[in-house]
C-alpha cells in the first residue's frame, strides 16, 4: 500500500482504515510505502504498530519501504527501526 | 532581549499542519538547523495531539495557545489549554521495549526538549513548559 502526505492525528485514521482492510483479508505480506510521506508523528507510528501486531496474529508480515530521512528519525528516536523491517524501496521489499 | 510570539488555534486536528509550519518558522528564526527544527516541530505536534486527545477528549473547537519565547539562550514554548486538568504524576512515557500503539508522544517530547514541566489547573486547564537551548551564536 502507498501512503501520500503528512501522517498525523488528522490523517492517520485513513491510513489505519486501509491497513485494517488488508489485515481483514489476511494479506500475507503488507508493504507500506512511505516515499510520499514527508512527516509522521506518533499517531502514524501507532497505526503501523497496530498493523504489525495484528499481522503477526495470523502469521503475516508488515514492513515499510522508501522511508525519508526525517521520518526515519522518528523510527530511530522511538527505536522502532529495530522492530520494523525497513526497505530502501518497494522493489527491495518484494525481492526478499 | 526576549521576543515573544503567540500562536492560537482551536483543537481541530486538521489545523496541526498549519501549527507545524508556524512553529518551524519560529525555530528557524531562533537559529535552529533543519534537523533540530524537525524534532522541535514533532514535539509540539505531540503536545498538541495530547491536548486534543486527553484534555479536550477530541472536542475540536477548544482553545490551544502556544506562547513561543525566544530568549538569548533558550527557545521556550508554553502551551495552554482549558481542558480537563491532567494528573501530572501519571504523565509518563512508556518503556520502548513494550511494542504497542500509543504512549510515544510523551517520550518524543522528553527526548527532544531539554526541560519539560507540566502544570495542571485546580479546576480546569493545563500548562506545559518546554525549553530547548538555542544553538551557540544564534542571532536575534
């Protein structure tokens, strides 16, 4: 799935809706492309964490790709860079 | 000399983006580089999000005031709301090894700012003070 624009308290419910729909269908591998996301706060992280946990419940996986520097910093500050698989781009994520 | 800028917004999540732009301008004016500006903006975003979520219980028409004080040494933000007073003792960041949604906002605020202090009103309202030291040699 592809997310575009800033992800904050206002916009994160839309991202959540898309991820939860994929989870409802028990999608085995979800790759969240963040190339078009210039900003993300903890509301966005919460959506990704929730997705990761729920994917794990049915044996699926959730990874992120194309993370910009300032969004990567939020992952690093919260040490979520150690929790999520972060790929350079979607192609690299699909190749694995 | 201290310079003060006050930003006022209502507690509508749709306005957070405009708030971030305004705070970024203040930070740049205070001499912070782009990276630190991004981190300060994140801290302010998290603080406003907490006000909307916890003090105003998602009501989107309530007052949030952000006073930005640029002193020769520090950039100080004072956030005021008229919402439900917080139990200051309960404001904590969650341990990072607990992988669950939520609870990261306070952690992010604390990791970005040099000093953070919460003050809850007796009947209503909260005040949050956040200080960050300005880069050496900043003008203004």
